[in-house]
């Protein structure tokens, strides 16, 4: 996500609360918070190599369990 710089300068006769209010309004108008909340739970897809390795590992475990079943060591 591209960074967005929002700058609010305090006017000479302005109090801190109104500066904060202007800053908050600018943040809301720029939709930064919505974008961050939208991307919060996105997860990357696993790489093909990782998927293949996990599949091979599962297949190996299944073969080992089947072998032990045939030998009568597990139910």
C-alpha cells in the first residue's frame, strides 16, 4: 500500500482541539483507516513449493500409518 502523507499546520489563532479535529477529518476523507482495516485479515497464498512439500509429508505419514496397521502395531 502506498504511503499517504497528511499534514495539518496549526493556524495562529487556533487551539489544539480544532487542529486535531481537522486532522481527523482529513484522515477520514483519505480513507486510510478503511484501507488498513480492509487489509487487516488478508493472508498471502502459500507458495506452490510449500503446498507440494506439505502434500508429500501427508502422503508419507499416511503410508507409514498404513504400514503399521498392516503389521498390527496400531489399530
